[in-house]
C-alpha cells in the first residue's frame, strides 16, 4: 500500500478462518500515515504505519484479524492504535 495526500486510509474486510494477509506500507508521501481499519480486529480498531517499508502479517481466526508478525511497536513502525 502506498500513501499520498488524498489516500491514507484503507479498510480490510473479514477473511476466512486461517487466512493470512501481509500488508506492506510500500511508500509514504510527505507526512501522511497509512491507517488500516479491519472490519474486526482483536487488538483494537486500526493499524497505523508512520513509515514506508514496514509490514505486518495478520491471521483471520474466524472472528477477528490477529497480528501474527511484523513491526507493530515503537516509533516509525507499524503500530496498533
């Protein structure tokens, strides 16, 4: 996913049980963060990336997206909000 001034938010629909999804914040325009809003997310309501070249892997458990791996804490990384 690449962000730009007019496109910073994306939604993520529910998957099927066992489905894996890898999201990569490929490029970042200016100071525009990437905000991902899963339909159902066990760890909160959104994922936010404030830096390009960050990734997160999610698993749909049948009810919610779960974070499996990735850069999800700290400054300039994929963070759960």
